[in-house]
């Protein structure tokens, strides 16, 4: 005898309210697979995606071919997946955005995003979506590091980089402490996907945490087994760690500027004010001891300029915070507009 799940979905609101309502009985899952030249693995990944999942009535698969030059799109169609194609390579972030748009147009109630390179186990999808279907979370991410027994084999520098990135994102969001913010194996409720507004084309993983935390989305993580290194080819995102770190940091700083402007510009203001006070204070201390300011007189000018810059950034932080409030209203209006748009069910062969 089987027990029927009673799926629920948490509808997160801007004012912090957190109501819960049952999902429709015909819950539709759409799995999106961003892919670039993944002909060696795409067929196997598609074949292993479960078609029968507790609480899920139907499973659809969409492969986002991000400018592949091999047989990725052809093999994906043979495997029964729909294909959204970028004529040229636009980046992982852009491929993810196209996949989410296509999934929403198909009427997805739950969206799973996973890489097409075989690093993630498609068999783990039921465990990944369970917190959304059963508990009402809006966002679930796979974590590679919470369970030491499931820790993947990867270079020490990558482990260190992931740990530092987690600390940075956790400090910015100020919410639940996550152990993995860079893993691409994730699940989203429909309402969460409708609220997503990401701008990074290079990657989306860290930016999405900041975006969803700012909107009060209920988030959690699930420890799963993940292959530490690709079996075929090289990662197009993290092949160069320094490049990956720099470009990811740029995306994170822009997201921080947009969602926490008071913190972003206020921190700069404090640095300038602190530097100005230290410089002017040092010259003042020298004057009290010696009765003269030379050879440190120029520091008075530099300190004065720092203080003026600090005050200017403080005013800018207040203006930016006011603009940020207007943005939150606009984001809510955009979400309501998206939610009212009926699903049309098409998957275009080319979207860019």
C-alpha cells in the first residue's frame, strides 16, 4: 500500500509573510539541462532521469544547447528531450535563464536544473525536489560538502575556493548558513522561478542566492553524491579558477549593490571616513607633541578629501537605498505580471 503525498508550495511574499497552499494535483516537473558540446554524456543523463517521482504527475526534459558544435542537440532529441538552442555560446547564466523561461512556458510547477556533463546523479532528483513537494520550500540546492561521507574528490584549491565563496554569500544574505553555493544541481518552485531576476551571463549560482534571499524565499540544501571532476572534457565555467573567481566576484558585487545598496555604499563611506579621521588625527597628534605639522602637512589635505568622500558616499547610500525600495516594488509588479501570463507550452528551436 502506498501513501499519497500531499504536496504543498510555500508562496513567499515581499512583506515576509509565508503562506502555504497545496500544489495542483497534476504537478508538473520540468528538468532543464544547459549543455555545451556534451555529446559524450547527454544521452545517458536524459535516459537516467526518473519519469516516476512521488508527488509529481509528469516529467518533461528541456536541453538548452548553448551554441554546441557537436551532436548534443541531435542526441537530446533522440532521447526524448525538447531542445532550446542558442546559435552562439552565450554563457551558463544565459543558458539557465533560457531554460527557466522555457520551463515556465510549459507550465512547470517544479523546475530542476542540472548540468549535462554527468557530474550529478539524475536518480537523486526525487530527493532534491522532496522539500518543495512535501515541505513547501521555494528553493532547494544540492550540497557537496555538508556530509563528509559524500565529499567529492577535487583539488584542495577548489575546496578552499568553495568554502570562501560560501562564507561570502552567507555574510551577504545573512540568512541560513549554506555549505555549498556554487553547485548547479537545484530545484525551484514555480513561484520562485517567476521571482528570479538574474543578470550574470557567465554564471548564475551565487547571484541566485542573493536574489532569492532578498525576496524572502524559503531555501534549504540536500546533501547528495556528486562527481568531483568531469569524466569528459573540461568545465567551461571553472576551468580557470582565477578567472572564475574574478568574474563571479564581479557578479556578486553587482548583486550586492542592487539588493543591499545601504550596506554596499555605506561600507565604502565608512572606509573613507575612517581613513580621513586616521590621517587628520595623526597630524593633530604630531602637532600636539611637536607644535608643528611638517613633514606631514599634506596628510591634512588627503584626510580632508577622504572625509568629504566619506560623507558623499554616505549620502549616495541613502539615495541608493531609496532607489532600491522602488526596485523591490517593480520586481513585485513584474512577478505578478509573469504569474498572470498563461502557459503557452511551446519550446522554440532557437531563442536567441
